[in-house]
């Protein structure tokens, strides 16, 4: 008997309180007033399920879903409740669960305990008419390869218990905990399937056939094959798309069964892996292709591959034009998870996410009418692009800028870029490399960071800075961390960057007045600390210069509201240095000098700019002397109470014609409390890439707090077990020297040649203490502009924290940051490796400067 291939759907819908945005447990009060043939109860009191009638076309399915949602919304509005079609309600918490009354549900809660209590989830079930149960069982097994793509299209549950889970469909992760979820394995026919169900029931693990929560199953209550893997979808057309693809997959499998075509199923572990990958990444990462063996594909490629494979069946069913168009629409706007994360990124408010989901649920079949008509033609969209989303549509924070830069033709772009280059030459902005000044590469498309994100970074980097400062004082002082057994002395004493002279400095002196942190974003927008720069971080003056350049060259670019002014950082630097110098020397009006290597210094531009802006004396080592127990300016004899060290060597190496042992004498004064050394000797200990691994433990030890910012997983090749893992995976990891800077000797395994990988293996094996391995983080990207228009480049961020002590109020994130831009095709952003930079627009709130 042939399959009927009719369509139907069941939608589980969250009830949302209109005032609070939280789940509402009013289903038992509302359902008696609703037609029982169209609306039903679910396990939790916060959900109502809708049941469509049987239809034959996708247009009819769309219509009945819209009608049911509208009917339900109207009926429950007087109770102050609305609906949200999503895998999880964004503001749901464990405490929101309330069990629907009834013996069956009560028994389930008694048996499954927490597994029931966490079922604050909603799914979409699609039914395709297949009344022949033998045929249905065989089809159910053959359609398994298409399920990951359908799950990815439906993904709408990134938030759970008040936080972003890192998953696109966390509902499916929760759902898979049921003992009868997933694939039911290989069975020959309906009789064998039923015998398997009988055995499950007899085992006592499930209570009845309704609890066969398989990915695809012959329905327990209708003559259909039922798809159960998908999240509930706020946008109706996403549900219609999934139904069209599933029906076509059923038809394709039916034809294969009828023809006796050979079937080689994927292994069960690989199927589970493919489903997990879809739940993790949704449409923003990779999916496994349709073959028997894994082929990792960009999600949009995998979706298009599926649509193409099913084209004959879609055309046979009359669905080709509809499904092809809906697939491109979904890929263009993103799934609900993409849209929810975009809503959250604006202000960091879950209420905004709830509002977006509710509006999509109640909107037109294609969702809210908020999609910008402006796109960026030929823009190469990447997962994790900060400014441009699926379909080359600008994200909300970038829409005005996208429209602005789209108004530039090639001639206008060349003219502005020429003005930029003239500006940097006129203002002598650049880096000194090998004795010559290297031009400062600047992109004219600014990067925007929201006030919410900046508050997150302020808290996380302030925490990290406090722990590092406490560690430096302890490591060069009493070493309590060793006596408490939290760290072995050999892990830092004698490590790269260790300076015995630093043990002589006053125990309570601030050692790292200025810290720099390199951060990257992953594909979901989460920030990760990539490196710590404590010895002598540079970049602040370049961040200021970038704003001045933008103000002069692109004054007409639309600025966001409450844009923070980076110039305030010089006041912050002056205050920090004076505060720390006064604390050490007791001088109420200290004199501070920035000590430089002069015009040969790599960041000579910055040294001059900061000294001038912060009112610091700009001195070379030869300009210093020690007289009567004080460090003085040799020419004037003026006493210096603080030295901001921006030299490329240890302070002990300072020498002058009039004082060959100048460095040792300066250290004597510092040890006696006569001068404060800002960014003291020995701070390079923390710049060591191997020490980076320990910073989360330092936060736990010194602050007894959970780290607020994640680090990139890093392996120390000095440890036997980790070294073996790195040697096996050099081609998959980033490997770098522990003392590296400027991108020197960094090898990105996936981009490296076989000879480069082999050579790095030899280098690590020969000197394991010198290297670390890190997991590859796919840096986020941001548009840059050239004569051909906007194009993405990978970016990172260097942020700066100013430290005046170890308390919660003693660290301050400066309102300036340096966004560094990698060359085309590269993930290395350092200027010495061809990288550039762009202005970073940090937004504040009303009242902030």
C-alpha cells in the first residue's frame, strides 16, 4: 500500500504572562474553554498543544497553523497570557515547572524525578500520512540522515535557566535524556517494532506506547509517520519548510523501499553525533552531510544539499517552489536561535528575547516584519560575523553604518582611503619595525561594542586583573599559594619571565599598573580571553588615534547614542600612576616619568602620545640618575617618584655613561620605597603562555570566585600527557612559543602545510618546555572596506585595565580598546604579520561620558 502523504502538525506552545514575561501555569484553567479536538494539555501546566486537522498541501498547513495560533491567542488574552512557540521559554527556570494533574503524569514524575521537572520544553511534531505500519517502520529508519538538518532549521532554544547554554537547541539535549528517545535501531517490520515496544513496557522503564519518544516513529494515535526531533518554531514558515522537507524525505524513502534499493544505515553513534552537532551549532556552524560516512559541511551548504537531493520528490508533490523559497528565506534570516541571540546582544536582557519570540509567534507566517530590505551584495557571510547576519543582512547595531558605507562607490572609497593614509602620515602614526616606521593599517569601518557587553568585560577583566596582581605580589613575596598546596613553586620560579630582582620590591606595591588583555569571540558571540599582557601592553594611543582619524576622515558616519570618548584614558593613566606612586613613596604630588627606548622603540608613537596627554616626563634610561637615595632626572635633578617602564629590556639592564650600574641602583631605590616602578620587573612571568593556563585557578585561589570570562583551552607540552595529545593534533591546534609576541612562530594547524606540521612536531619534541597548544577559536569577523565594497576580516580586541590595588573597586576598564584586523585569509592579527586595526565604538548608557 502506498503512503497517503497527508500532512498534519502538533505544536507545543509556552504560555507567557504578559506582564512579567515569565511562564504562566494557567493551562488547566484555560483548556476547558477551548475545543478539545484542537487544543490539549501537556505534561507541564505552562504548555498548551495545538493539533491541526489533516491537510494535503503546505499552503493549507500554513493556514491552519496560523488559524490555531490566532484562535488560541485571542481566547487566552483576557487571562493576561499569550503564547510563544520556542523550544525553551527564554526566561524559564527550574522553579517554573508545575505538573499537570492526572495519574499518568503523576506516575511519570514519581518514576523519572528531575527528568520530568526539567521538561519546560516545547517541540514541533510533523505527521505525514503512512497508514501501512510495516512501511512506516522501514521509512522511519531510512530518513534518519535528514534529521540533523531539520533540527538545525528548527533550533529555537539557546536559553535555559536564565543563561545562554551555548547550544542552538538545548531542548533536544534535554529531550534525549528520556530512556526511549533517539533512534529505535534496526527492525524489520511493524511486528518487530511492536515487540520491541512491548519489551520496553515490560521492563518498567516506560509506562505505555505513548512514551516511545523516538526521533521518528509510527504515531501512537494516528495512521501517520511522526517527526519528533524539532524545536517548536516561532516563525510559522519554518514549520512549513520542515514539514515539506520531511514529507519529501518520506516519499524518497518510500520509493527506495518499493524498489528494493540497498540501504546502508549510519552507525548509531554517528547518528547521535550528527544530531548533537545540529543541536550544538544549528545554522551557525557545521552539520554532517547526508552520506554514510561523516562529511562536515557549513550548515547552509548542508541544508541546500538536502533541498537539492529531495528536488524530484518535492516536484512530484508540488512543493518544490515553496520549499526552495522558504529554505532560502530561513537561511537569510537565520533560525530562531540566531534571532534570539541577536535580540539579547543589544542590551543583555532576556525580556528582549521573550518579546522577540512572542512577536515572531504572533507575526506573519514569515515572522516579524523587521527584516531590513538593505543587504550587502556579494558579502561573504561567515558564522560569527559581528555585523552581518544570515543572508548578508546587517545586524541591528550595524544597519545605519551598512547603509552609509553602501553609499560609497569605488571612487569615493579610494578617495577616503587616500585621506586616511595622508592623515596617518601627517600624524606619524605607526610602529617601528627593524629600524623603520611601518605604516599603520587602518580600516574605516568601525566596530561597535554594546554597553551590556562592555559591562560584562569590565567585570570579567577586572576580576582577572585582581587575581594576576595578587599572584605577582605572592609569587615574589610570601608564596602562600605554594604553602597552601595550590601551586608548585617550580611552576613559576625560574619560568620564562621570572626576574629574581622583583622579590626585592615592597610587598604591597602595585606591580602591574596597566594590564592588556587580548580577547576573541567565538561563533556564538561569547568572549574568550586569548592572552594576558602584563609586562608592557601597548595599543592605547593607537585606539585614541583611530577615533581622531575617524572624526577627521569619516565625520559623517552615523555615531551610536552614548558613544564613549577614548580620550579619557590619559586621565585614567595619570591617576593610576600617581595613586600608586603616592602609596609607595608617601609623596602627595608625585612626579612620574615614562621611560622609553626612544625613537627606536616599537611603540614610540604611543610613548610620545601618552607622555604628552598624561603629563608624564618622557625620558630615556640615559636621562635618569640616582642621587641621595632618589631617582632623579639627570639634567634637572628633579626627583622622580614613579617610573612607567616602557622599555624592551629588564630595568636591571639600564645603563648610562654617567652611571653604568644605573639599573641596579634604580632597583635599590625601588626596594627602599623611594620610587614606584609601574609595570615592574618580573611581570613578564604572567605573559608566559604556559602561565595563562593557571589564571582561572588563580581567580579561584585568591578571590574564591568563579571566573567570569572563559579562556581558550590550552595544553602545556611540558606535561607528558598533554604533550602527547598536542603532538598527535598539531594539525588541528594552534601552537605557539611560551615567550612569543607579535604572532611570532604561531602555527595555525588547520591552515598549515604537512611539512610545517611535521617541523612543529619536531620542535615540540626537542624542547617541550618552550611550547603550548591551544584549541582553534574561529575568530569573529567584521566588515572592512575597499574599492570592491565591504568584505569580512577576522578581528580580535585588546582591552586595558588600570590597577590601583587588589580590591573590587581598584580596577578600571578604560573606555578605549584596540580592534586588530587580520589580513585576508588569515587569523593572525598582529601588525608585524600584516594585520591592521579599526576604531572601536564602545557605547555607554545615559549619563556616561
